[in-house]
C-alpha cells in the first residue's frame, strides 16, 4: 500500500516541473526555525559550519540547484554525517531549503563607489601579490591569502572595509600566524599550515615551507590577532578605499 | 607429537567460550574476551612483556584494511588465536590472528533509511560458548556461529524506523547476552535487554524510563516520559559476586529543550545497577538531573576496589561527560565523592548526595548560551581505563565549551527530536588531554596534553603503560607519570580503544586507526630502534 502510494507520488512528480522554493516571509521564518532545530547543531546557527559543512557560502557544491538542495536535505549524503531529514514533511523541507539559500547571501544593499576605478586600485595596490581572482576561467594572482573571486557574495561591505583597514580584526579560519622557536637556531614566523600534538608546519613570509617536530621546539607563539595582510589605513585615499570596496563587493557568484 | 600439537591448535581455533572462561578471564590474559577485556570495565591487562622500558621497540606487525566508509570504532575480541571484529556499517569478521587468513565475514543487508545521529558505526561483539553476538545498526541482535559466521538467531530490539539503532558491543554473561540500544535524538524510549543466548528469547527488559504509575515516572512532566530517550549505547560492566550489571544511560529527549519534560527525568544520565537474572533495578545514581546539554552518562562503568578513607571500598568510577569525576559505592549507589576534572561552568559543585548545585542561567537559549563543557562533553563514550597497580583512573578529556541553543521540539515518530543544538566558541582554542585521576582524592595526578579534544579510548597494562590514540598517532604513556614513551604515526584518526593480547608467547597491541586495524609487537632486541 505504502509502496504503491510512493510510486504514484513519484509519477506525479515526474510530470510536473519542480515548484520554486517558497519566498514568503512566513515560510522563511518557519524555515529558519526548522533549520535551528535540525541543522544548526551541525551547520551552525548562521550556517557557517561546525560539524557540518559551511552553508553560508554562495555556492553549495552538492546542492547548486534547488532541486538538488531539496534532495540533499531530504535524503542526506550517504557515507557522510549529513543525515536525511526524515522528520520533515515535503513542505517543511522546502521551507528549510529556502532558508538555507538565504544563508549564502549577503544583503544586497547598494555599495557606494566606482567599481571600475576600484579594479585599478586593486591592481596598483599590489593585492594580487597575495590574492587570486578567477577571470575567464583562469586563476591569476597568489594564493597566500584567500581567493577573492566571489568575495562579494560571501562578505558584506562592512566586513570588506574592516578587512582592508584592520585585517587582524577578523582573520578567517586557516590564516593563523605562528612563531616556532627551535631549541637551537632562529625562530621562524609564518602562516600555520597544519598542526597536531606532535608536529607543526608553517610558511614564512618569503614563501618557504617549514616543518617541525614539536619536540625540537622550545616555544610556539600564536597570535590570532595578527594578520599577514598589511593594513591599508592611510595608504589609500577615502575615494580609493570606497571604490576598492565597491569593486570587491561586485565580485559575485554569477547567477 | 608435533602433529598432536597442531591438531590441538586447529581445534582450539574455534574453541568454546563457556561462561566460566569469561568469569575467570583473569586466568587467560593472552585473550581479550569481552569489550572491556574483563567484566570490571577496567580495560586493564596483566600482560607485561611490553613495558615502559621496551615500548620504544613496538612496531607494526600487520594491518587489516577495511575500506569502510564509516568511522572505525571496533574493539576486537581475541579468543584462542581467532580475532572477531566489526566493520561499519554492517560486517562482522573472524580472522586467524597468526596468519590473518579470513575465516568468515558476515555481511548484513541493512536498510538505507536508517535514522542515526552519528554514523553507521559499531564498537564490537561479545562471545559466549560457540557464538558471537552482534548488535546491528538497524537495531537487531544477532547470534552468529563462531565457526562459520552463520546466523543462529536474529531478533529485533526495536523498530529502526522509529529511530532505534545499535552501535555498542553486547555483554555476554551466564546464559544471557545483554545489550543496550541507541537513538537518543529521536524521542525513543531507552531499555537494556537480556536474551537467552541459546534461543534468542528475551529474558528481561529494563526500561530506562518508568511506566506510568511506577516510581520515577512522575519525574517527567505530562506525557514526556513516552519520548524521553535515555538510551544505553555503551557497554556496561558486571560484578559476578553480587550478580549485578552496571550500565550507563543517555540524555533525556529532546536534548536541548527541557521545557517539554520538566522534572529530573529518571533514569536518564544515570548509572543503573540491575539484577543480572531479572533486570530489576537495585539502585540508580543520576549524574545530571534534567539535563539540557546532551550529557549522556553512557560511559563504561569502571568497577574497582580502592583504598578510601582508610578502608578498601568496592566502588564504581566515572569521569562523566558533565565534567565531574565520581566515586560511588557500588553496593548501594551512594555517592562517596566527586570533583571536576575539566573546565565546567554549569554547577557550583556537588552536594553530599552527589547532586549538582546548579549555577544560574545554564539552559540553552534561542540566542545561544555559552557553557562548558560542550555537548560532546568533557569526555564521551571512549573507554576510560583503571590500573590497579598504579591505582589511577585514566580519562580522555575534552576542554571545550559551546553556545547552546534551544529550538522547537515537536515529536514525530522516527524524526529527530532534539529541540536545539550548539555551536562552538570561535574565541576558544579547544584542546584535549589524557588525565590520570587519583580515585581517593579525585585530583589530577598527571596530564598529557593533546592538540585537540581527545577522541579515543584508553588501555592500561601491567607493563606500566597507558595506550591511547592521539589524533593521528598511537601513543604509549608512562602509567605513573604520563610521560610520552613511544608513538607511531598511524596516518588515520583514532576513535577506538586499544586492546592487548598474546599469541605464542608474544604480546600484541591492536587499535583501529583511520579505516585500518593496526597490530603492533616488539621488534627483536637486536634490530635497530628509532
């Protein structure tokens, strides 16, 4: 009986194009509540991840279309910790999916400034020495810092301003600066590449990789409030800064 | 003569394990006969060929690759040269420990619509007579023929579609096999079951949430007792002298929203002492009444006899997920003393009966409330160990807090019923440790620091050693000082607990790491050491 009903439903679904995700504030609010109850404990309340994947990003690898998203939520991802939401009826799953889509978006408030001019500031200020952009499918620049191809989808203007003026204020995960002090020899400071109980790897500011056994180190200093990105406070005019922010904000996931 | 010995060995390859052998497992330390090595839950071995002085010569002897896609958390059993282990999501395997030749693999067909919080894991089997007992992820208990791997009987513990599952190793004793169940995030109703080992007929069921009218039921507001979880997913211990089974119980459901289940919520987060023949409750001790942080007390109860205020006392020890270390009188469940062994911000302390004296505002909130420890606890299911020679209790410790959230909690059968969640604290650099606790004082005798919260079980031996996983390394520490004596980069995360056994006069140490089982032994004295 149940099986027959299932076939019937599947047949129906095959004939109809998938309905768009709900958009009403009431649906999104309900989706948010469901998300906080069932997903937040793995994916974090803001979708920024934890035990689960980071959902607060413009493109979800396993769920780029809404249909895929609904499917991932409903059935989970076999072989991973991502469970299927067996407890949700279809309507609820669609509400959650709609809410998940809002996690990856940053408010579309118009950003003042001239993006075209900002692009030139980006080139002349030497940002490419540490950052990469994907243009026409090719990655250009350096991977010393985070890739900025879709930075405008991921971060809002306020965050971008802070990143330029006070880079140490919010260092993204994976950019910790450490200093390894060997028992013998000189200390090395750089970006932490990996660390566990017994080993530490880092890349110094000249780009050289170093690996240490912790047993050979006298001290390890970590500075979570330090950034390898220079502050551009006072180095750019107010107009240049605003244009640069407008440019970065325009770097978005093509929709 | 030679032939006779060979024949004997061949016969021994699938020997009977009557209850008397399990009872006297101390007489055969070369085998690892139960989940914790013996009934006491100590995970202590008297084998002493590998010692603090020579452990640096430990090297990999052989490896079993499993290709499992699940976290590999099995405790293998070793019986007369045969190793029995489980491989998630659905296998039991018997191999010859000398040659590593596979005798059999049992593969269960499992449904693809399981309801699980935490992966399709399994932590081991039990043996009794000529049978191997396995709790499957779809909540069945299965008896396999130890020689062939054929199913002798198969009983459903409960309906997996309602969120029930089984991940822990059963405990075989007398003529019964005792098992818990999992599913604490699905509004299940917990139990501990005993089955007749021969027939699979259920001998008794102890429900961890009392029926309407039974004592304890009134500790649940309204109908909340029907969906209060209190699962039993970690293997218990057994005291044959008093015929008592000790077993831990899990969080009340929904985990983080306590509003819908006001009251102490008995017998969630307890140690339960049950009569082994009838399943009747002798006593209970509740560690975290009305828990709203998912602090299951599903720990292996460690039974020990310790010097305590001038006398020897029979106690049960627990380093609890709630960050307190407890010493209980195991004859009556009375609290002897307790003390935090990790950072905690939820209780001022414990009163004379061991009940926590709560701090204000510790409940999860919609906005998030920062409390230590995190929901994974100051420790978790990983086996602790107790070494009678050092009289130290060894715990895998997690130093980490979390923002706890309260969410909606509407029960639907088979659906997640957790009412909230947590997120980690970005301003914290969490870490872990192995800590040695003195049971008499509850104080930390030594600690070995770990870069991230500890995640593996512990084995301790008469060789004055503590073995444990340290993320991607397998490590041996000095049992008295915690000094690192040896480590091996396994290249795979260790979530399991180690065991030790001996074959033909050679001691082995085995641990599941990454997706493989690694088996170590001492290298010959002459070979160069690293």
